[in-house]
């Protein structure tokens, strides 16, 4: 079933358009960039994008693996029945107006067709491996090993745009919508097996089948890290969830306890979700004892404050002083990485008069390759460190300018405290 | 006394050099970019930067307002006595090696000369108003109304480099060093009166004269906001402070209570220090009740979660839906700004298919001018919002991509909870 969603040979888009800023236009343009056989359906047009436009999916001769429906609510159920008649293998319903606004009967009818179903009320899905953007997200992100599963389409759009200038990438992206058919637990199980995915990042508002979700989390978190941003924690937030996707946010303490028991990692913001996804897409989790190297006393004090507050074991920061050259970083870093009881090193550097950012970056890359322990870096500045950050991140060593942000990542990186 | 530090007519640099990456070279280059009369002192050179190099400050005929000493520790006291004989009006001692490593007698001797003294063991001072960079910080930041006072020189360097690509600016920057002469309380009092400064941002590790500091904070916080990042909170952090500037970090609870009583604002990270300085350099603090507008349900849920956790009063977020044009933002924003019991509006926007970022930015600028209430914006994306962010920030409306970061600022912006 997932084969036909993430790797269909033939796709029909029902509701295709070429009018600017329309959902049916966005999806059509995105689909046509893939190498799939695309069939556009719109009864009011003869041609779209120099291709034949079909009146109905039933007019298409070829078999259709995936039907994408992006038409007004009132026509969806009828068209879905035509998809059934056409024997499509899977269906993504983009259209909204279903259970999230109280139209439960119509959503049940969609589900009862028995076709594997994504949505309704969703953005679609993306697979970078085969350049398939079956959504109205503006463009495919960079290829990578992070899968993103989200109950908010807007957050997917934002993350894709944020990630454009970052050094990490995605395997597959799923907008869940109302989950009338395939639900979050099904996607987690699938992504657990997916060899292109090493980290699963989730934006969650609430789940309908708690037990199934918990079982999927528990099973898959043994194979690869699952990182969850759960929203709808406040009273007002919960009521906002209800009108957003029609799901119940539920008791947050129960969710947090369940995540913990299932060994999923709960983060607190979109930034943390991305920071940790980046880090875990490049590095494995580690035990608790972190070395610190800095060229600024103040940085060391701040780092120690934050780490101690998170119950992370550290040695007193090694302050190389303001005039530290790359060579001094190399000696201190190698000394720490060599030690059996140091599992991770946090390297900080500010732009001082003698500082050698690129050389330091190269030293870090070299020693990372030699010792294979997680190294987290804070180059604390702007343009001064641009090229140094590029050097380390291209070599899968994460940089966070803000010390607190780096410590947040280290906090999650450590699997026992 | 401060006149001779921040606006001297004549400056002597003792320890001037032209060798690359030397402190004496950095300061000389920085000073020569100002329009002041600069005298370079180095007994081993006849000329430096095509200027006469003096053997001693005593060889200079003209009166010297400010002497800057950047020579090895063992020569400092002798040279400082020459400065006394020369009747310099003020002195900045860059050199380290004093009380921070136990040489207390030598520091006392410096102090006992009775010349207004910044340092020792500091980076120097900067005044953007007259383009004076009397420090070895690499360059002057943009002009603005934020004063930065720091017990870490490295943090000053980092902040200048970070701020380079930002839209806020600085009036004066002070590296305190060991505070043998002029101390943090003196600078706070001075900056309280300084008409170029509207916000005072402080990085603090510990103070020597608690009562004087508290009195200065209490007095000046009535005139303009004082934002403090206090480090050295953890046990290890405290011991790191001791070796950094030789000061005692002290009991953190006492500091926090004192800040609160003195109505200074305590923040938790460098990022927060800058985020809030930016915001308060553009806007006044306000009462507690925040309106929320979004084009993504998920954003609204997250915003509400964070705001409620910080005890900030909000209405249920107004979800304009994914297809919201700028016109819709305009109506909703004006409706909220009009209301007497709404004191601040938080506007969120993600990059959706119909989204009009620049138009929305212009609408926000227009309504900000009309209603004069604080508006905080989260354009949640990357390049999609680049120009929109430029439009609002050039008009002094702050943007924070991460919702949690924006809420942190709103938390501090509200003066009663």
C-alpha cells in the first residue's frame, strides 16, 4: 500500500488547474516535475500544461496507482467513488471540510471505500528519493535521512523553507490531515522499515487510537530515534486543536509519560525538533559525560550553567584563552576524545583577534573522523564563522550559535542521566 | 571623567604595534579610524602606520585625555605611573595578569594612582556616536540606542559579529575587566543619563559592591530598561567565574531577587539578551493581554501553549486559514489593535500557497504607525520571508522565526502579570 503512495508509477490529479496560487495548480506543477506518468483531471478544461485534461478519472485508459483529490468538499465523495470504480491503488484527499468541521458522515464514507487513504484535509506527501512532490508544498527539500510526519501542513511548508539554507535533508514528508484511513501509527511503522529514513520527526496535536500509536512508537524507537513535538498543552491550545484538525489534544501528562515509556524523545519547539533531527541524522546518542573547550571564559561559564541545570555531567570547561590558535584546540580536543569516560565534546569559539575559524573547523572534522564520538560546536558569531560552519556541517558535525540551543541538543543526545 | 573615556580629544596608545594579530595592532588600527588625535607609544619603533612612534608617553608634548595601556603585565605599573606624571585624564588598561590571577597588590597600585580607570584585563570601550573604537574588538557595530556592558570581552566580540547582519544597533559598549577603578555601577549610572542610550544590556558574572550595584540598578531602571544575563549559576560555573574575572558569582537566588526588586529584567541566554534588547530599543513595555493572528492552525496552538505557560493572557488565536491574503491580516490586526484591552499583538505567518509576505509586512507597518502598540511577528520560514522581515524590522517591528523565542520576548515585554 505504501508503495503506491510513495512510489506510484501512475498518478491522477483530480482538480488540476493552471490558475495562479490555486492548490490544484501547485500540485500539478509539483507532480509534473517528477518522472512519473501524470494524468490531469478537470472537466472544465481540455488541456492543462500542454497535456490532455480528462473529464473524469474514468476516462483514463491506463491503470492509476495513486489518485490525488483536490476539489471542493461537495464533490469529493462522488469522485472518490469513481476512484473506487477505477480501482486506484491509493488515494490522497487534499480537500478539507470533513470531520474537522463536523462532517463526520462524509469522512466515514471516504474511509469505507476501502482504498488506502491519506487525509482528508492534508497537504499531501513528498518523497525526495524519486523527486515526488505529491503535495502543494512549494518545493522538495534537500535529500537526506530525516522523515517528517506532521498534523499541520503549514508547519511542513515552514520547515521546508527553513531547511533550504541548512545542511540537513529529508527522506519523506507526510501531512497526516484527519487520518480517516492511514493513521500516524501506520506511517511510523512504515518509516521504521524505510531504509532511506534514519530519524523520524513528528509534529503532533493528538491521536485517536492511543494504544496503536504507543505500540508503533515503542516498536520503532528500538530501530531509529523518534522525535516528537506535541502541541495543545494549554487549555486554550487544546481548544485551538479541536477546531484545527478535530482531534482531542488530551491530557499532556499522559502523552509525555507515554513518549517516555515508548522511548520517543519529546522536544518543546519547532527549532528543537529541527536541531535534534539534524544532530541525530548525523550522530548516535551517547552516555552522560561531556567535555567542554572554549576560547572565552564567559562562554564556558554559560555552558556549564546550562549543562548542570540539565543534569549533564561535565568537567570544568577547558579555557584555552582568547589567543588560542587551532593547534591549541586540536590538542585539547584530542585529549578529551581519547578519554574513555568522555562520551561527547562541546566545542565553543568566539571571534577573537587570534582566532582561526576555518583551521579550527578542519581540526574538528579530522578528530571527529578519528574518534567517532559526538562533537557539538558553537561558533558564536556571524560572518566570521560562515565558512567554518560550512566545513563542519558538510562533515555532519552540528553547529548552534546560541549556547543554550546547543545544550538543549546535548540534553536530548544523552540517553541516560 | 566619562567624557575623557567616551569622547577624548587626544588618545595615547601605549603598546602600539603593527604586527598581524597582535592586540596592540588591533587597537592601533581601530583608533586610527576615528577622527581623534592618536599618539602611538612603542619604545622599540620609530614609526608605526606612517606616524611617529614615541618612546614614552612622557615624550608627547600635547595633553593626553585618554591613555590606553596594552603591554605585558610586568611593565604596566611603571607605565601607569608615567601616565600619572603626564596628568592623563583617564586610563584604559587592556593588559591582564592582575587580580584575576592573584596579583592583587599590582591592581591596588593601579587604582591608587587616582586616575579614572577602566580595567585592567579588558577589551576596551566603543562609542558608535563618534566612531571611537578604543578596544581590540574587530570593528564598530551599527549605530543604535542599545548600550552593552560586559564582564566578558569574548561575548562583546561575538555580539558585535552577530549584530552585523541584524537591524538593531548600539550606542556604547563597555568591557569591564576587573573593575579596579570605574565599576559596573558607575557605568550604569552614566548610561542612565546618556541620551544616546535607551536600553542597557548587561552580561554579568558577579559584582564586588552589591549595595552600590543595586542602588544604581534601582535608580536607572526607572529611566530606561536594564536587561541582565547573569552567569555563574551552577557550582561548576561559579568556579569557572573565579578563574575568569576573579569575582565571586555569589548566590544566584540573591541576585535574581535583587534584579527583581530593582526592576531590572533578567534573561537566560545571549540570544534572549539580544532579542529583548532589540525589542525594547524599538518598543515600550506593555500590560498583559495579547492578541494572536495566524494563517496556520498549528502555529496558533504552539503560540497559545507557550504564552499560557508564561501566564500571559491571550484570546483564542484568530486562525485566518492557509489561504489568507494580506487584506485578511489587515482586517484582523486592525480589529485587535483597536480594542482597549489588547496591549500587544502577536502576528504569525507561514509560507502557504496564497501567502503575501511583503504585502502583509506593509500592512503591519502601517497599522503599527497608526495604533502605536507593540506588535511581535513570527514569519516562520526562510528565504520566502527575507524581504518581508527586512520591511518590518527597518520599521522597528521585531521578527522571530521560532515561536518560543517570540513568546520569550513577549514574556519580558509585559511588565505586569
